[in-house]
C-alpha cells in the first residue's frame, strides 16, 4: 500500500472546499503465473519496470472517483489529457503531464490550477 498526500491550491482548493487529501493506493504486482514463466533475466527487467508504486494517472483516477465529475472537468481536457492550466508536482518537482510517473510511499503531490484572465 502506497500512501500519498495530495495538496490542492488555487481554484481547485476553492472548488473542493479543502486543501488536501490523504490517499492510500494499491501497489502494482506481477501475476505469479507470469513471474514463474519468465527466465531470471527477463524477470528482473520486468520487476524493475512494473513492480512498484501506483502511477500519477492512477492517483488522479482515484481522486476523480472521490471528488466526482466536476473535479474531473477541471483537471482533464479529455480522458488522460490534463488541461493546459493544471500544474502537477510530486515533491518539489514539476512533472508536467507525465501520468506514468510512479509514486512512492510518503510522496506529496500538489495540484494547482493556474489563474488566467485579465
């Protein structure tokens, strides 16, 4: 189980009426039948690539389930495509729209909707 804290800022914070969530997500694991069928070298490569924490995309899907379609509309332009004004950070690093980034236990994810207009 990977636990992450999600902080909301700007318009997302106002829309949700809260500044953060504590989220627990299931880790990814290899199917044991597949694991047994692979040779040792391939097994190591797959473990490195697939075994680990959930992705940013999985976290965002969980948040959409938690907060509903209005939240989804604020985050996504289309399925799997973040709106251009959404800033997504893991820790202090801006990750852009890399929804495949794996999260680690204790990561802090920040979602900020940039303010536009004049």
